C-alpha cells in the first residue's frame, strides 16, 4: 500500500525540496535525504508530509527520538493524521495502542482504489474471499443447511472482491466501506443491491435488527483495534442462525498487537473471548494466510461465528 499521502505545503520551494529528498531516499542516500527534508520543514513548518517522511528516514537511520519528534509534528500539523503518524508512534512505543483514525483509513483506500485489485490479488496473492467462502460453505454443510443467504452484508467491501466470491450463494448484497472511491469501484460490479459510505460500526448501526443471514469481513479486522463494538452490532443485525465470517492476521501471544505493516493482529484466545462476550458461537477458527508479503505468507486466521 502507499506509504504516505502527499499533501502540498503550499510553498513551491519547500515542495521541490521534498521531491529532491524523496529521490535521495529512494536511491538509498538517507543522510542527504534527511538534510533536505529538514530544509523543507524549515521552509514550511506545517508541511505534514515532509515531517512524516522525515520520521521514516530517521527511523531507518536508527534515530528513534528524532523519528518520534518528526512523527509527533506530522500528527500535530495534520489533525486528521492522514499519513498515519500516530500508528508509527505506537510502533515506536511512544503512544498507547489505539484505533486508526477514520480519516487515515479513508485517505489510504481512496488513493489505493485505482490499483487495489491488481496490487492485492496479483502482487500479494490475496485470497481472503476464497477462504471465507470455503469456511462458510463448510459451516453450512456441517449444520445440514443449504448454502444460500437471502441478505448478505459485506463490511469493508472495497472494490467488491468478496461479493464476486459469494455471488452464487447470495441474494441481496449490501456493501459498507469508509472510502468513497472504493464504493465507486464496487458499484461498477453490479453485484450490490445497496452501497453505503460509512465506518463499518456506524453502517451496521443503521441496519435493522435481525436483517442479515450472513455478514462478511474480508481483510477488515486488520484495521480494527477493538472488535467488541463491531461484534455487538453484528450480533444485533444477524438473524437467528445467521453467520459472521471474517479473516484476521494473527500472532502467537495474547490480545491485539500492531504489526510491522501497521495492521492489527489478534491472538487466537482473544478471538474466542470476544466472540463469546458478544453472545455469538464460534463454529470455526482455523489458521489460514490470506496474503503474502515479501514472499512469505502472513500468519492469519479464518473465523465463522453463528447467532443462536
């Protein structure tokens, strides 16, 4: 995914310094790049993108405190924190673990939308929807029920990859996503009965009680720090006997952590606890990697929970 969102400083000279610095950074000359990024921030003290990228360079140079200072300034100069400086501070141990700002997630996926499918499927071998389909079909077969769902809600629907996978077993599919540009791409598929630009918990809160037979979240929980509010809405919106199927990135410990890729990973035991607390029944939780990074499979889980 893109590492940063470029936001002009409004000062042409500072923007040029930034461009030269980025070229040096990409060529591996980090010391010279750092100097030019500092010059850019001297010229334009509110240049959030330059502060953010300066933090990246300082982190690579081993200057932890300098990186923290740069990331904190980036966060301050862009109240929406569209570059995700707050997440970098969490990874550096300079801020408590917390949720991602909706403005960051929206900016990230709006800029990623035009190349989302190619980058995710072709470059990263993404297979989240296929894993969910196999898990859902297995859960229905084990319960002796047909693989058919009158109404499906696709959380974080993106460009419609999950809808494509489930089109053969779904009636109406409702997509919810925070990114308007992702929703535009999803609309082009013609697979959705309804699309809603919303944060997923807020989007679910607008849905009637017991109104969906299946809720999907493919590669969505990696952007969710606290599943409890989401699971509460899932339990309310699911019809009796309905299923919630989702993928996660995982780690061998307890609770939730923020990984190197700035995505949340869950311990398996915490998934059991969270599902039980939402009065759902976990019917399937299996190790499964939904993507690769740097040629290696990312540890993950595929889960299916049911409402009594």
